[in-house]
C-alpha cells in the first residue's frame, strides 16, 4: 500500500511547474486524483514499496513471489544438451536453446496454449565466452554460438505445480536467429541499395539481431525491433576504409563490437558487401501461431535503432505504431498505416507494409507536431533506409534517447521513456529545451503526449513531462527530479515502460547501479509502478547485481506477470550468480511473478 501522507503531499506539488533559467518551460502537471486512487494507490493492486538494495536476487513486496521460467542456454527441445557451466554451450547447443540477454517479450494465447515470444537482444561476450581467455569468440564455432544466441526465441510454457516451465518439443517452439531467412517488404524491398551477392532480388534478408523492445499487434503477431545492428559489421578486408556519412550516422565503424561474425560470413564485411547493412535496423513481424511462416521486415516503418513498437488503432481504423530511436540526439517516430484494421481479416497481415512515417517536433510551449518524412524531399526507398537523415531534414527534435513507448489503454495518451543523455547541452545539435531540460541528463525523464481530437492518427499533440527521474537527496535543482520523486522511489534511466490492462504504468530501468554519488540510494536496476492519474510512483521490484530489468508481459488470466532480467553480472561475472546461486555463471532470465493470494497482477 502506498503511503497515504506521501500521496497527499504529492497532490499539492504535482500542480506546480518547473521553471528553467530562460523562461516558462514545461510543466509536469498531473490532473487531480480521484479519491479512490488515494486508497488503492494503483489500479487493482496495492503493495508496500520495496527499498533500494544491491542484493544478488529479486526483491518483491510482501505477498508476491517469483520463480525462474527460462534462462540463457535452457534447451527448447529434448536431445539438446542442458546448459554447461564450464563450456557455456556450443554452436549446436545454442541453436536448440533459449538465447542470451532476453529483452522485450509477449505471451500469446494460441488455441489455449501459452506461447512466449522473447527477444534475445545480444550476447554478453564476457560471459558466453567466459571459457576463452580473451572473453571473445576465438573459433568459428564460437561465432556460430554467438549468432544463435541472438534473435527471437518462441516457445510454449506450461504451469506445473504452480510454476511456469518451458514445454520442450512443442510444435510452436522456434528459434529465429542472426541466420534465419526473412522477407523484406515495403518501399525499400528490391531497391538497388538492398541487393547483395547472396540476394540479387533485394527482397530476402538473412537474420534479425539486436532486437531490443518489442510490440504486438491486435491480429496476433509479434514485432521484434532491431536496435544496435551496427555493432556486427566491420571491414577487415580494408581496415582503413572510410565510412560514408549516411552510414556513419548509424554508428558504423571499421571495427565491430567484439562479435566477430565476419569471421564466419563475408556479408558482415562493409567493404566486400556494402549493401548488407541496409537490410538491418527494421521492425520484424513474426506470426507465433505459424511456426513455419517466414518473418517479414517492414521497411515502411523506417530504419533506425528501434527500441519498441507500440501499436494502437486510430479512430478510423488505421494502425498507429509509435517507435523510439535509442541514441543520443535521435528522434521519436510514428507510422500510420494506409490500410485499416478489420477484426479477423486476413488483410491485417499486410497493414505494416504500406503507410506514412512521421517524426516528432516538441515545442517549448507544451505543443507538438508530427512531421511527415515525405517533406524531406527524399524518395520513399531512401526515407525507408536512411530514415535518420530524412528526420534531420524536416527539423525533428533531437531527444534524450527515446526508449519504449506505451499507450494508455484507459485514455488516449502515450508515454515515452527518455533514458538519459550525456550530450544534452554539450553537442550543438542537442540544445537544452523544454522536453529535454537538463544538461548532461544523467537520470532521464518520461514524456507524455495527448493527441488532438483524441486520435493517435492526429498530427498535433500536447505534451508534458510525467516524471523527471533524479536524486532528491544528493542533487540540486532540476537534478533532484520532479515532485513525484522522493527518497523512497528514486531511480535513474527509465527504459522499458508498459501499461497493464488496469491502466497502471510499469517502469523498468537500465541505469547506473553504483548506488553512490549521483546515484546514491537508487540501488540495483528495478521496476516501479506508476499511477498515470496521480503521478504516484512506487518501487515494486529490485533486480540482482549488474542487471537491467527489461521486458514485461502477462498470462491471459493476468495472474502471472513475466519480467525479464537481462545481463546479471555483466561487468563482474564472478560477483553475480543469478539465478542459480552457488558458484554458478550468471544468466539472463525470464521470471514469473505471482501474488500469494492467487489474484490478478495487472
Ligand atoms: Fe536495447 Fe535502448 O535498449
Ligand atoms: Ca532497452
Ligand atoms: Ca537502455
């Protein structure tokens, strides 16, 4: 239960506004709460907030329990070797097992079965190659293991003796990896910049990797969102090659990030195969009900470092998909489909192949506008491939790293986590403004917008800051955070955000876990619950050492909440033994959370 006095005092200050040096910038004003929310704190759930801590486990409020569902390296089929603590698996075992670094996920109810689709964003080189002195892939099989640790794992789960487990050998179990064939559609498909030696049509890509957040559609498909695709490419055939500016904008370099996929496949050599990289950085749609179906990359939704893809339906039936581009000074986008959603229609499966792409401008007076990228003057295929360049041409607002977007199911409004940005106020293209109000921004904020005419397809919107994370104990001024931050709920770097069916906003963090200096009192990364009406925020979960909390979904009866624990022990693997304890290797893990009284949890 949230503290009553706390809520009352907050009610006073939520009406206030933040004043910045040069005038009347923003206001984090949150409407008056109804009396009922004061009693319940949140909608349909109450709990005693948990204190910040640095423990090597999951901490939950009294009355809630957790158990492990799936960890990196757990087999999806019988006959696949169990996870080996010494070798940490082989290429072959990884191809039959849950991937590494689970991130966004959705649970689908398909003919009464529970099918979990989970992004495996990347691999922790230090851990997955912890059996190698270099902590990096050294052999061709190491690279094969790395490629298979990426992508999307889809598998049935079932509840036995109160605990959810992987159902091995289910017909729905499937691995989509850095090597799976994926159709390209939309304006860039078949364009000359998409053709490679391996695919002269420019219409069939290979592999999806670095999928961060996710999305799900009303027609039952899963959306995987390709984020830091640049880190897999390099140019060993010409280490001093110059990277063209349109690719440098995506962070491409002559050296990769230590994955060394180029050791096995020439397509990751930027000089030998310059177009391969144009086939990555998209939204990939997967139908979990048809394990044989080919996934599709939708170029109409743009190429950037996608975070998640939050889908809603406009008043007239068009699909509106909000998408963040997670990089310092990049942008917030929305895709509006040409076609209209019709319940049960097979045409729904093509809704994401054609539409218009918009980018957000946030004005300092609390208004904003979505600008159509066609105004860039670039051709449709060029907009699809070099989306960031089109956004700059139309004057989009540079943001503090747009992460997940969440649409309120109870009200026509949306939220985006802006995680942090050390370049704010430092780089010329990232000046301080109302929506990104803090120089060096170490803590992040969540912006909320309300589209005009109560329609997500509208071009105009009004915005405010729902919360500015901060440290009210050790920081000064705006760095203390907004009025709904206090010593008991402080956190930094909001990343995953999602609404439950009751209208509570869950906030997951991917921030600094030093628990000292600027971050003193914040502890490990965590998950909080927010009431969008009152602005109240309470800490619900603290993760194990050096993890990030990311990914959230629910069982169809809402009695189980599934949450992702990513990269526990990422920097000091020897200091972390989550989830197996003892002296075990730390492993990214999906956990299930239930209430001890058996009631719904969101
Ligand atoms: Fe993969 Fe933007 O976090
Ligand atoms: Ca993220
Ligand atoms: Ca992040």
